[in-house]
C-alpha cells in the first residue's frame, strides 16, 4: 500500500520544476542559446565575495572535524547569535539567539511552523498570488488551505475577501513580502490594516491568529521600497527566512525560523516547531553553511544586475502591450496573459522555446510569471518572441 497523496506529489513536479526540466531537455536538443528559460528563481549573479571568502577560510581550517560535526538541533550557538545580532540591528529590537532555529532553507522552516500550528480542524490562509508549494506545505501538515482572492490592482491584500475567510479555525495567515510571484512589497498601511483585522478576529475567537512571514526576498527590493518588520506591527508574527537569494546559494539550503518573545505562547510554539523539525528528520542544518552564515550574517546582495533585468523586461513588455504591475522586490514579473488563459499562452510560448510559468498554481490563472534572475543577454534575445506572441493575439 502506498500513500496516495505522497504519490501524487512525487509523481508530478510543480509547474515551475516541470518547465525547468523541459528547458534542460530542449537545450540539449536545440542548444542552450535557443531556449529562453524564465521558469525558475535560480539566482543569476555570483555569491557576494565575502561569502566566497568565508567558504574558503572556513574549509581551510586544520580542524575539519569541527567544521563538519553535528551542531545542536537548533544550530551552532555562535551562528544563532550572529543571526540574532543582525536581526536586532536591522529591526532595532532585542532578539535572543535562543529564538532562532536553523533549517535547510525556508521550506522546512515553514513546514515546521505549520505543523506546530496544526490542530483539529485548523485552517491556514494564503494571499493570492502565492508560492505554489504553500498548498502542499499546509495540507500535508494537517490543516486546510484557504486562499484569499487577489487584489488585482496592485497585489496588496484584498481585505474584504480575507475577512470573509477568517473563521474560528483560522490558525495563521502566510504573508510573503516581497512577494513571489508578483514582486509586490506590502506597504505599512497594508500591514497595519492586517494587524487590526487579525487582532480583532483573535479577540473574537479567543485564540491568537498568527502571521507566518515568509521572507526569502527580504533584501531584494528596488526604488526605495521598504520591507517592514512585521512583529513590530503585529506581535504574533513568526519569521521564516532563507539565505538562498541574498547569498545566491539556492542549492546550499540554509535558513531559519525565528519566533520572537512578543509572540503569544512563544516558548511552546518554538518547542512545537522544533519538534516538527525533529519528526521531519532534522538533526541539524548543514554545519558548514551555518558557519558561513555566522561569518556573513550582515552581507547584503548587489542588486544592480537584477534591477537592470527588471527594468529591461518590464519596459519592453509594457511597450509591446502587456499588462504588468512593476515589481518592487524579488526577481519576477507577473504579467497578464494577452487574451485567453495563461496556460494557453504558456503552451504557445513553449513552441517558441520561451518558458514562462502560467499562474494557475499561484492562484491567478490569467497571469504568467517570468523570472528576471537570468542573463541580460537572454532577455534581449527573447524580446522578439514576446513581441511576436502578443502580436498574434
């Protein structure tokens, strides 16, 4: 006997991964230079020099056993302290290292917190458009996944629709800002309105409704956009973070969850999330990556190339007639498909070896996502194809 839900997840990759794998196969057939792959959020700029230097310095130590040994389950104390110090400096609030728990990227951090909050009949809200993996993360943790329809004007939060979906069973709301796929950064007004709504609903139902802030793109913002520290606005907020984007190391899988002391029942929630990490097989996150984080916790990325790509693709597509809100963060464009559904448009684009992700699994089937963390040259070579496709319709 095989678990059917696990079989379905394992036998069919996500829409993003499916396109990515298709692109690799096509590149072997027609040449990499003839495939315009905008499918996956794989950082296209090198790791910051400080990160590369840290890897070299750490691995050059004579005591290699210390580098590669197990750490405590939540992470090495010095690495946790470095993260706490960086958070404290960035947010101007006290942060204890004991409230930081290292994980293998943001995904296990999210799943750990979601499992910790999964009780009988629990529900978790996600704001459309949302990262497609949120659904299996929530459902396989034991809660009901509740999407809120998108605010199609500027991709902030549709509060009228959210309020309809908050019930006595609502345990958490996942907040992703900067957002994948839209690139939207939630404004202070948006977050204050969210805090007011969740505070009122928590009081109405007699239990906290937590915000789970998924922040892997926290440092990737443009045009003076600002990523607010949500616990200062709504205290019942847990932060999940990954260094994949800021360090350009997506394959190294290092991140953390942080549960501030201001969170209601924070000690029990932290222990429950640590317990969830334990049953997923975590002994500790990779020790080498923890030491790189310790050495580079304050390092920020150079956004010059990402900003150049964002501007080039946005200006070209809107000039051709595509509709798109200019992203303030992350490295994606979320574009309205010209007539018809994005799936139909994506399938037509595949015939030209242009790989764009239809928005169905993001909760917006009329939009497609194009990653801008690609080479500037590839964007330029792809533009005639984008132009040809919109002229067809």
